[in-house]
C-alpha cells in the first residue's frame, strides 16, 4: 500500500510526501492572516495621511488664489494601494505662480 494512503497522525504527518503538515498549514494561514491585517491597517493609515496632506495642499493652493481644488483618484476608491499617489485638480491658479 502506498505510504500516502496509510494511516497517519494528521497533525504531524504530511498529507503528501515532502509537503507541509496540516499543523504547519494552520500556522502558515494564521501568520498570513496577521500579515494581511497589518498590511490593511498600514494602508488605512496611509490613506488617512494622504487625506490630511490633500486638505493642507488645498488650503495652500486656495491661499495662492486657486478658485477650486478637487481631490480625485484611487485614494477615494477601493482601488487605493501602497503605490497610489495623491491626485489634485486645480482650477484657476494665477499665472504668476
């Protein structure tokens, strides 16, 4: 009978030869979940910081005479990611600037 089909201790014996054990898979999944949660928290902090910077930039641009400043792009959507940039549209900024 094949060693794969023989009875085994499910927590310690690999399901297939040279693969990880079920216990190792559980540990891996737990760690992967923790890493993903940390990544999403970091991304949310980045989004929040981006919104603050955009508000500050809009205030400065309006002080310089811009008629309107609009934030757009992935920061406002679910598509926001680690490499996203702030996108601001500025209307009627005086030419001398």
